[in-house]
């Protein structure tokens, strides 16, 4: 799928377009690193509500990747 400036024309507002771009970027990075994007997104959404801000680095992609490789 090709993503570009015109992709976000119909997001509703500039802020919505930026949020969409951030999510596409997050999922694309997960996919490029050999992770299941849906699994990673589900993990992030489940954890962020009550996750301590001083440990937020544990949710970064490369830390999630290490955890998944340890489980495999």
C-alpha cells in the first residue's frame, strides 16, 4: 500500500491526519521488523491506560521485539 500526502486528505482535520500517519508509521515499522502489527498494536493499546510513564520505554518496538523473541 502506498501512503502519501493525498492519503490523509479525508481524515477530517490536520490533527487527525497526523494521528493516522503516526499509527501507519508504527504499524509499518513493526512489519518491517518482522512483528505482527496487529499483535503489537493490541499490546500497546492494552498496556497504555495504566502504564507508569517512567517505564514507557518498555513499550517501545525494540523492547517488544526482544520479549517476543524470548518467548519463541
